[in-house]
């Protein structure tokens, strides 16, 4: 595994008079094999998502539209990012607690995941992070 830490990743972007296009390919702009893609949308005002970590799953989170804040914790220190650009993503390795908050109207989060969905991969007790 070459990247073990949270990292902001600038995505490839192509602009012309017709608009903009960004692209991700496995191991190119994203440091893992993509096994799953999901998206979060229609988050009511004041609601949050996440509130857990994963044992194995690595993710890349992109604000494909609108804006939200991502709070990450390794159990000791906390990082906070505001995501509001569809041409950049936050790489979150397994083991980091995440909370997505402050969703703007029409905010949409696009998430690339390294594993298939597995309910047993969730860490729901924050105290487990420091172990
Ligand atoms: P959850 O991971 O708790 O969402 P969030 O972290 O954004 O708050 O998932 C919410 C629900 O969706 C839960 O019932 C499980 C289901 N789900 C899947 O079935 N497959 C998936 O890939 C994901 C991410 C969630």
C-alpha cells in the first residue's frame, strides 16, 4: 500500500468552451482498486452522514456538486476539510473516523470505495480507533 494517510488529491481536469470534465482511473488519480461507487444526496439541512470508520475499506470522497465539510479522526487528532470542487477528492484510508456535515442545498458526495459493501467492516465504536 503506497498511501496510508489522508490526502487531498487533485483530479485530472479538462476544460474547454463547452465545459469541464474530470476523470479517475484505477491507480491513476485514485490509489486503490475500485470495487464500489456510491453517492449521497438529498441530505436534509442540519443532518450528517458517516459517524464510523472501516477496518479495511479505503475511500475517495468528492463533492460532485455543492459543498460539505468532512471531519476525519484517527482517534487522537482531527482534520477538517471543506469539499466544494468536483476536481478534487479526499483519500481516506481505512481506520479513519469520518463525519460529513454542513451539506449545502443540492450537495452531492460521490464516493469511490476499495471494497464491496460489508456491514462487518464498520467500526462504530470510536474508542476502537486508538487500539
Ligand atoms: P452508511 O454507510 O451508514 O451511510 P453513511 O456512512 O453515509 O451515513 O449506509 C447507510 C445505509 O446504506 C445502510 O443501511 C447500509 C446501506 N449501504 C449499502 O447497502 N451499500 C453501501 O455500499 C453503502 C455505503 C451503504
